[in-house]
């Protein structure tokens, strides 16, 4: 309700302006008609000849019609400008309200995302400290702690990347790689995916050389894969396809998850955007991943599109220029 107050005030102001416009038009038409009637009375008192009176009345009628046309024209222009202004201001208000809500959701989610791995790591360390555990249990706990640290590191990297993108501070060191080689390197060497590699299938249909920044490409692929894993059933696999079409190298990330409606597809790459509300959403995330992907791809002169997978899920298709 607090966020809607400026919009409510704006609607009240719009109604007031429109009522004033209608009142102005009514008074102007009445005034114009009153002046016309007074002039007709003057003509009737001034001239005695019927022909002269008729001639003067016809001249006045013509001038009256011209004044009406002028009033209608000026009113139409004013109303058009007013309508356009109302539309633009309303759109800006709604965008600001939406952005404010997304930022609030971001603060809620990022707080949760930061606290969760810290709390679990604290529990892991306390467990190791207070209990004499078998070696295999210690190794299992340490691996889980490392996974949480990798998750926390990925979140911090995304926040820092987002800030650098906003400030225009991205400096890329591009090198030429085969796309398949770059993909395999990211998947094999990523600590964030270390426990999920068995769910990722990589298929090379046609390979091609691309010019990419290794670190930026890693962020692109990790964010896409994590997004696919996040919205997919627990045991389903993620398919990464490498292909070539004309003068473009194609990278597809396919999942069998819940899919996306047309509205979500249009806004998926907006900063802080996440479908649904933070209170009812069960998936992790901050709404920065796909925003970062879109911007990093723009720096690579690459494009990304979202399609429906069959029978369900989504396909994120990236097209890189071939080097």
C-alpha cells in the first residue's frame, strides 16, 4: 500500500485535470455562443434591411463555425498531449514501483542466501570440533562445507559483477577457443558444479572457434546451468548442446523444468526479476544471474533467446560470432 500511494495521488490529480478540461471546454463553448447571440442582436438593431441582416448573420455563422473548429482542434491537441503525458508518467510510476518491489525481494533473498551457507558451515565446524567422527564422515562434512563456500563465493561474484556492469567497468581479455573446449573446462573445473556433474550432459553436434573472455564465459555458463538446475526436478538432467549455424556458434542449455510463460521470457533478463513472490518461492536466487548473462553476452556481441523445450522445460540458446 505504501508503494501505491504516489500512483493513487497521480490518479486523483489526473481526474482533477480532466474535470477541469471538461469544465473549460463547457465554459468556452457557452461564452462563444453568448458572444454570437449578442452580435446577432446588434446586427438586428443596426440594420433595417432583411438582405443586410441575412448577409451579416451568414458571415457571423461562418466565423462561429471557424471558432468552433479552432477550439475543437486546440482541445484535441491538448487532450492528446495530456493523454500521452499521463501514459508516460503512469508507466514510469509503475516501473519505479515494480523496481522497488524487486529490490525489496532482492534484499530478502540475498540475506537468506548469505546467511544459509554461513549457518550450515558453522554447524559443520561445530560438529567436527565436538565429535570424534570416522574419516569418511569427516570427508563428507568437509565436502559439504566446501560446496557451501563455493555457493557463497558464486553469490558474491554475481553481486560484484552486477556492480561492475552497472558502473561500466567491465574489462574483457578475449582469447580464441573452441566452444566445446571452453564448455568442458567450465563444467570440469567449477567447484559450484562439483556435486552436480552427473546431471549435466554435454553434446557437441558441430564445433566452432569463438572469441571469449574465459572468466566471463564461466559466469555465463554457470549462471545458465544453475538456473536450469534450480527450476528442474531433482533427478532430471541438463543438456548442453554445442552447434554451428551459418556464421554463428550455438550454445544451448536445455532443462526439463517448469518452463516459462511469455511474460517471464520477456522479463527474465531484467535486473532483480524473479517470477512469483519471495514469500511463496521455494527456489534459491537473487534475480541477478540472467541479468549478468545478458550483459556479458552483449560485451561478446552475442545474443540469447529463450524457447520452450519439449515436452516441457526451457531452452536458452546463445549465438556467438564465429572467429
